[in-house]
C-alpha cells in the first residue's frame, strides 16, 4: 500500500519525528507555522514596550539593570523567532511591514498600560508565567527550528518570571501601601492574562488542526486551567486575592473552577481597539523609521567590504 506524501508527513508527525526546513510539508502546515511564529515574534517586540516604560523609573539601580536586561532578552526572542519564520520562506521585511500596517496580530496582553511599579511585578509573575506555560510545550513542537528557538527562550523566560514574583513578594512584605499596590496590579492583570491563552477551544478555529500536526501540544483551555491551578497557590502565598468571585477548588477534577473571561473585551483588543493598541503600533513604527540609518549603514558597510575583498 503506497502512502501519499501527505500521509507520510502525518506518519512522521505521529512518530514524533521533527520536521526540518528542507523537508516536504503541506502548504497549510507551512502557512500555519508562519502565522503562529510571526505573531509570536511580533509579541516579543511589542512586549518590550510596556516594561520599557518603567526603565527610567525603576526604584533602584539593581532593579533598573535587571529590567533593562529583561527587555533586551525580549528583543533577542523576537529575533530568533523571525529567523525561525524565515526558514519557512517568510520574508522579514514583509512580516515587519504587516506588523506596522496593523495587519498582523500580536498578543492582546501588550495592549494594556503599565501604571505602577507593581505592574512590573505582575508582568513578570503573571504574563511571563503564562508565556512559559504556553512555551515549554512548544520546545516539543513538530517544527525543528521553532522547537529549538523555544529552548533558550524558555530558560530566559523562567528568569523573567522569578524576577516578577520577587518584585511582588518584596511589595507584599513591605508597607500597607506597597501591598495595596501589588493587589491593585493583580486586579488589573489577572483577566487579561487569562486571555493570553486565546479563545475557548470551542471558538478556536486553529486548535484542532494544530494539535493534529503537533504544532500545539495542549489546547487553549487546557493551558488556561493549568495556569489558574499554578497561580492561585502563589497568590495565596503572597497574601493576595485573585479577583474572581467564582474561583473555587473542585475536588473531583483536582483543579479550580473559575469565572468566564470577558470575551467581548478580548476580541475588542484583538481587533485593535484596546487601551494601548494605537500607541504600541505607533511606537514600533517610529522605532523602525528611526533605525533606518542603521540598516543603511550596515548595507553600505557590507557593500564596501565586498568590494574590498573583490580586489
Ligand atoms: N492575542 C491576540 N490574538 C490572539 C490571542 C491573543 N491572546 N489568542 C488568539 N489570538 C488569535 C489567533 O492568533 C488567531 O488569529 P488568526 O487566525 O487570525 O491568526 C485567532 O485569535 C484564533 O485563535 P486560535 O485559533 O486559538 O489561534 P492559535 O491556534 O494560533 O492559538 C495561541 C493562539 C495560543 C496564542 C498560539 O498561537 C500560540 O501558542 N502561540 C505561541 C505563543 C505566543 O505567541 N505567545 C505570545 C505571547 S507571550 C510573549 O510574547 C511573552
């Protein structure tokens, strides 16, 4: 019995064999990966902005250097991911053009403002915590270059998460005002963080196929549940209250029941109408334009070197 090319491909996926750039793959697999990896890369780049906002206002030199290093890590993650997408034939110029025109998606979470220092704690603790939960399984995603990029990203992401938790812990052990600041941050970040995992499985057009291709290893709802189960004890340890009146331990499922996400808010942010969407895109476009001279200089330098080597 002869297997079709597509059946052979699925057999390799089912046997957990990594797909590499030069291997045959269905067009739809390539397209899905370019979509997910480029959205992921854009999220890393835009993700620098909410925290970049606090670099000049960090409360100590130590906090400032940690935050600076973390924001630089995010830029690095974006670059590995664009490179991974390029191995599939995507053009970096095109991906960036799509980000700048507002055509491409990036994570909804980065369209929320960072109003207090506690937000640096919340972004590290909650947002990076959610990112790790989502990305550790991606170290086993079926496409080789994406999986390998995730290994390093996850190591750095764990450091980011610890530093966020440590900011929260310091605030929670501080003055009543500091503790209140931590609680207020949690109140604003909790629900948007739950939205990071994407729509409910029943409303997610891409999950079933991506699970079949082992691009995704867990569904959106599975990861959201894991996140709640992981975070509630941490919030209790900090002495903070998770802002969900429906949160309740469910002995039978050995996990928490929790309230429904405001999906209208989620889609509104994804469509570009969140609190900071316009500001974020504008900042990226401006950074790109202001970096034009660097790209021109690098090209001119490469050209000169080529000419020198030719003689
Ligand atoms: N913000 C913005 N858009 C989202 C979000 C979100 N939180 N969640 C889902 N979407 C979009 C999807 O991109 C998809 O849009 P598209 O079909 O136009 O491309 C649509 O909503 C429907 O969602 P799904 O069918 O569930 O899409 P998918 O299977 O791609 O799952 C998910 C979404 C879970 C985000 C997946 O793409 C993923 O795991 N990506 C890698 C991780 C990542 O990008 N993390 C970014 C934030 S973490 C960080 O950067 C620090």
